[in-house]
C-alpha cells in the first residue's frame, strides 16, 4: 500500500484552539439584533387532558411578548421522526411530566422563564403507566395504540426448544438496566432567525441538521429551500442530540414565525433532564444452552425497552438491540423477541451503543454464568464460541475478513494478566474487607444504520479548492466533540495531497450539501469520508496530471515515478508544491470544485424472521475490568480497564484514544453510579447534584489496544469507532464483581446496596 | 444610594466596579443576577452555563485568586474584585501554556467544559508548580467532562506544569 501522509497520524484537532481560548461559539453564545427569548411551559403530571392554557397572569411579567400554542402551527402538527406520533405541541393530551405544552416569548431569558411559570394549564389527570412490563400486560390501560407496543422485532433461527432439550448445560437469568442521561455539558438549544422572504435560518446544537430541517419545514409549512439549518459548535451529543434538537429548533422556529424576530431557546439543565431523550431502561430474560463440550447451541431472549410516551427513535434502537442480542457468537438455534413498550415517562432514544449496552450487559453476564456452570474459564468459553471470518451471525450474515475478535480477546487476556488474576480473584485479600476481581466481555457492533435505516444511509460532500490553494470541505455529518472535522480533513488532505493545514471542514450548513442522514451509528468517518474521497478523486486526477506536467516542464526526468507526499510532488529531482500546482490548475481554468456521494451497500435483512445481512460491516471489542469491592459496604471501585478494538484503519490515533477512554468512562459511570429515579411518573433527581456521573476522582487506569483489520469499502480501510468502547464495560465490571466476591448483580447500576445485599445473602 | 459601598442606581440595579482580565470596569447588574449570567451578558461568552446549580464546574472563573463557580455567586459580590476568565488567559494566536498543553495532549473534545477545566488547572499550577497526579485529580474533580475520560486532561496539566516551571 502506498505510504500515507496524513491518515493514520495524530494530527492536531482543527477546533481545539478556539475551544481552549473560549472563543468557540455554541448556540447560547450567539446574539442577533432584536432577539427575543423563549421558555417552555411544561406538563406537571404524567398524563393529562388539557382543558385550557392561559397567559392571563403571565402577561403582566415585564418584557412579556406572547404565548405560542399548537394553534400557532401553520404546518403539520406532527414531528416527522420514525413514526408520526409526537405533536410539536400537544392539542388535547400531554403524555409525560415535562412535555412542552406551550412556549412563552419575552424580551429576556429571565422574563421568559418567569412568565412560563405563570402560565396556567387547566387539566384533568388521566390514568398513567410508568412500568414497561405492566404496560405490556393484556389488562393494562391502553396509552399507546391497542397494545402499548411501540415496536417489536424477532430473530428466529433453527429449532430452539429442541436445542434446549438437548443441551447439557442451560442457564437463564433476568437482567435490568436503568436510564442513562447523556449529560452533555451543553444543554439543548437553538436560535431561529426569520428571513425577509418568509423563510427561516436556524442555528442549532445538533448531531443531525437534516432531522432539524425536516422538522422545521414541517412545523412552519415551508418548502425546504426556505429553511436553512446551521449547526453551531455542539457541546457533546452521545445520541442525545440526534432526534430531540429538531423539536427544540422547531419550537424556536414557531416562536420566530409568530413574532417575526429572532428567538433563542436554551434549555436549563432540569428541563433537559425531564424532557430530552435518554438511554432506555432495559429488561431482559436471557437463556443459553451449551452441549457437553461447551459449545453454544441455543439462545432465547425476551428483551423489553421502556420507550416512554412517544416512539421517537425506539423502533431503530430496539432493532439494533435485537440484532445483537445473542452476543458475538456462533449459535445455530436462536429465538429473540423484543418489544419497545410505551409508558407515560420521558421518551427514550439514542445513546452511544443504541440499544446494545442493555442487552449486552445481560448476555455477557450470563455467558460468565454459563462458563461457570460448565466449569470452563469464561475467556476459553468465549474463544470457543465467538465469531470468526467465515462464520455466520445469528441473523445468518456471513462475517467477512474484517473481523479481529479472536485476536482482541487474546490481546486483552494477555495484557490484563487474566489467567493469573482470574485464578487469584475471589480469594485475594479474602481476610481483609476488600476483595479484588477481574471480569471479561466481548462485543460486536454493526457500523452504520443497517437494514432498518437503509434509506437514510447515504452522505454527500463538497470539496472546493480556492485560488490560493486553501481547501474548503462541506459535509452533512457533524462535529460534536468526537473529532469529525479533524478526521475528515485528514481524509481530504490525503486524497488531494493537500497540506493538512490548508484543509478546512465546515460545520454543517444544510443548504450546501444534500441530506446526508444522521450523525450516528459510528457512521461519519465511513460515510462522509467516502463521500469526500468521491468528491476529491476527480480533483486529484487534475492536480496530479498538472503536477506531472509542471515537473516535466521544469526538466524533471519523467522516466522516474512521481511521488506525492505531504503536500508536495516530486519527480526526478524536481519538486512542486500543492500551492503551485493548484495555481496552475486555476490558470488552466480547470474545475476545482466537486461534489461526492456515498450510499451504503444494500442489506438483505428480512424483518419477518430476522434473517439476512443486518449491517454492512461490524466493529469489535474485548474488555477486561479489574475491580476492588469493599465487602462491608458493597462499594466497587474500578481500578483498571483493558480494552482492545477492531475498528478498521485508525485515521487519527490520538482522537481514537480519546473516543476509547471517554467511551469506557461513560460505560463505567452507567455501570456503577448513574441512577435516574422516577416516582409515580415524576422524575425525582433531574440534576447533577443527585444524578452522579464519573469525575476525575473515579477515573480508572486505561490500557487500550487497536487492531486495525482493514475494511476494503472504508475510507483508507476505516470502519467506525464512536460507540464500540462503551458497550462491553458494564458486563466486564459485573463479572469482575462476581469474580471478586461471588456477588452476581443483575441490575445496572451496580449500586453498593445491591452488591452488599448479594454478599449478605451468600453469607447466610 | 449606596448599600455596602455599592451604588444602587435605581431600584434593584447596582453599579459595581471590578477588574476583568486586567481591565478596570464599571458595570451594572440587577439584584439576584449571578456572576455567570452577568459575565456572559457583558460579552464574556467563554464562561459556560452547564447546570446553574454549582455541580458541573463549566462556569469556573478565578475571583481574587480563588476559583469560583459563577452560577452560585451574585454578581454584586464581585464588587471591587479581580476576575480572570478564559478570555484573559490567551488568544487563538497566542495561547497560554496551559491552553497549549490542552491542545497538544488531545484533552479537548466537545470543549464545553474546557474553559472551567483550564481555570481550575491554572489555579492549581499557581499554587503548586509540580502537582502529583492525585493532586491534579483532586483539583479537577469539580469540573465534569462527559467526553474524554479525563486522562488526557490530567496529562495536559502535567505537560503545562513542566513547561511553566
């Protein structure tokens, strides 16, 4: 392979300097002349029939401008996400505590918030459901359709009952996981600016500007070419800024349309907790069967997600969870049934891992229990059963050569000192109050949107080379902290042989590139990267040909090959720079701007039986966690995490390391600390005082290895990175706790009282 | 009318004198306005609002040499004070050594927590030129970051400490 100049190097982040100096303009940092401020009026109860909404008291607030309700919607009062069940503003019924019922517009943010508190909603309380399992019961009250089921999927393969009957070893367990709040440090926010022609420009903190475009156009009843979405510097997303920013932006746009003035809507932390998307609470009953040689032969899963009051992204989150529910193993007989159940609580949606972490916690915990029952080492057991190139997944998809799972497991086993520590575990320091243990997990992750999102799985790019040789790249996928602007600039620089410093990738402007789908599913490097390569390839042809001609004109010996490296072209002792070459291209009136487009290959998955190719390619991970459990209190401290990933070619090692460390900590924080509590349909702890996330004090040691199994279709052989590091952490920690003290906790978060209770039960 | 040596120009509006990033200013603030909201209103947008309840550390500024959560302090309390915000450290063209270290260590992802994190780091390094890892962790444990896993920020502080010594 030719030597790469920019891809594979830890080049500096494009946006780091503006961020460290406080100059990056996030949504709330932008000001417009004559700007007004909006605040949401929220439903106080889990399920209400709205009788009236009155601003009689609110209008006396100094600076008050107007109230916006569903009556102000000129377009369609249906937010276009997966299903059209969520109104921009409710007309008759509000379905969860915290749902936006109306908006107040005022001259200052403080006045808007004060006035919103004075808006009176007259309502009648309706019976509600807050438990997803009860929601699915036959005689439950119906709050969503005829059966409260938002969505349901299956994977059916082989003869499951027969296989379980024949199994020498069977394990079964019920597992559940609680919400996870994204806790992006920047809350949701948008500014809508009316344009003279009746259109609107929206500045939005979002992962998915084209979802915002769909929603704002629908709410205002405008053609798309009169709506422009500009992504602001986005202070974290993790899935939390996938769908819901479209709702926030639409609310700002409705206020701007009514007042004819720019309107800023920035969420406070509490309302962000109460009303924006979350990781679904999950419940699963999983059973595995193995033959007498320790070969997995059967798997049965029932998996339920608490969807909340509206569908939002639940169908596709559930589908991803369904496909991956049996784990990265060869199993001939499989039955997976999954449900997203409606409840009168906050609608849940995307969060890094997207329906996988919940079920992965269940199945990877149970794999350990099965290995214990057989009397096998859990890593040996995984090694024996895991997917390798040529094997088929539970959906019947054949795994191609870009699969390094077995090597990952081997690397983590060796680096973590697994064999020695596993043997010591449990007994180590048994006389003291603290016990150490080590736990393992292995996972896979389908990159991109897969069969369920196939119509959205495409991306565009625009590459523009100016006369001074600087390069501007527009894409449709966003930077939210993960490093997209940097990685995509590296890919553009590599393809064009342009100096990295001369390439700038812009934040998304929906009017410059075609709808490129969402920035989710670890798909940006793959999709936008390939679109950039497609755009840059004809430019590269012109640039390379012109470089050759310039070198020849300079008297270079053209019997020698031309070498393009680091922004310069050399041949037979002569050199020209990218700058000189592009100047000559412009002199020759060559086209120095191109558009690119990449659509993911087709998938063959059938929803009826869950068989076929679900995703175009998979990334893989293996994790080992070492923990120390205080036997007196049940408090667990994670000392170290060893992880290895196969995410294809690494475009920027330093950024990839940041994704890995950050993903691990988010996974660990969810596994141990994060506990969002609802009581009677009301969120009890919507703040960082009582909802605790990991700090520097909790940071474990990390040992991270990348094995780069090239993916032929990927840009410079890359796959996808963002989500993989989070998924396997919780089961590795749970397995480590079991190894340390015998306590098998089947509930995330693995709270001290749960661990303590298990320890007590074992003693008695 | 003067209350505690602060001029009340009209009902509930106070005129306060303070130094921000080396510049002496006379500014007005309303009764009950937090220092965070006031600083942002005065144009210092590098001071970030992450929670408004004193939990996340995004609004950390240095007042009279001490890191303070701007959301918990009324602006009037900063009267006669000397305030340093992220804007006072360095610029894109000429970043402060701590800012430079954060860039080079790869300590920045979404960036929203970074101004507060850098100011907490500055306060640490002003007091302790050679902090241990435990001391760095302690100094930064009031600054939440959801992106990085913290390891690169700790490395950045170590890198900056070395260069500043």
